[in-house]
């Protein structure tokens, strides 16, 4: 009887392992969904000088919001991958994104002068889940060069982007935040460029990190945090030294008193 129960438990364990390793605990069949048209003005669209290229820009905010803007060049579709664990939508059904804006130009040119050369694009959105990720695919009615923008949530102080194409990646930290401290967190891999904009936002830029890297991981913190913690550490160090000196003096006084008492006893 015991052997039979053990065999049943072993069989259940093997089935669960098989399902987990194949990602079958989440649906792999793409499901077409509807996402309402978003607010164009919520995003910081910028037209690059010169040739239009693939890029992804992520604006991080202190309320755990991320506004993502992807550019595509002569593309019929775009696929993005969000981690379930940091997308802020563990218990939420669906892809976990909103405020979707897709604008593009169906011409063959890849050089544009202003945002008015792009217009709303008909599209379909589908997604499927694996055990760890949410895969979202945007299918355009025509091949376009343009922008795909949407909003989602992440854990405060932590950003993670899975690389799935050749592109320039920009991560824009909230004003007054930084990264790169060996104790409080640093970006992986190291960005090719770091620069501050006129809003005191740190831009981290990677030039075509794929395929040498599979992901970008950024831990960020308030710029003042290392200074504050350094000051706290200094205060604690001084307090420790003062306490040590005080107790050494007290011990020395006690020893002197004991020596005096011992001398009195001898006399």
C-alpha cells in the first residue's frame, strides 16, 4: 500500500515537472485581445535626426509606472516580453499593459522630420503566457515605420527588460535617481552611455546589446542615498570610537582603584 502511494506521488511530481519545464502551466496559444486606444499626449515621442532605427525607451516613474516607447522600421509586427514577477500583474488576467498608442508611416522612407508624419495604425494585439513571461504581439495592418507605446508597472527600484531584437535601449530614471553604486545597485550589462537631461533624469543607453546579452537589469535608488548612508556610517563609526575610548578609560580607572585597594591591604 505504501509503495503504491509513493508511486502515485512520484507520477504526479513527474507530470508537474514536465508541465513546468514546457511552460504548459500558462497558455501558449496566442489569444487575441482588445486594448482601448491610449492617450498620445502621455508619451514623450521624439523623432531622431537622420535614419529611423529600432529602439526601445523606458521612462521610469516613482509610482512604479513604466511608459515604454518602441520604434519599429519597415516592420509588420512587434513582439515584446514582460516578466510576470516584476510586471505588477501577477494576479491580473491579460497582458498587463494599458494606454496603448500605435502610430506609423506606411511609406518606404526611414527619414522623418516631425511627429506629424505618423498617424494611427490599425492593429491586432495577441498574447500568451509561459510559466515566467507574458509575450505580447502587435500585428499591424500594413508594414510600418513608427512607434508602439504602452504603460505597465514594475517593482520600485528595479527594472528588467528581455532583449528580443537588435535595437538601442534607453532606460530613463526618475528625476533625482541614480544607479551604479556597488552597494545599492548597478545596471547589468554596463550601459554604453550615461547622461543627464534638462529634467535631471539619468539616461542609460545601450547600443545594440543583443545578441551578446539576453536582458537588461537596472537597480536604481535616490541619488542622495549613498551620501546619507555614508554620513550615517560615519556617525556610527565616531560613536563606536567614542564608546570604545570611554570604556577603556573606565576600565583603566577601575584598575587603578583596584591597585590602590590592593596596596592598602598589603600595608
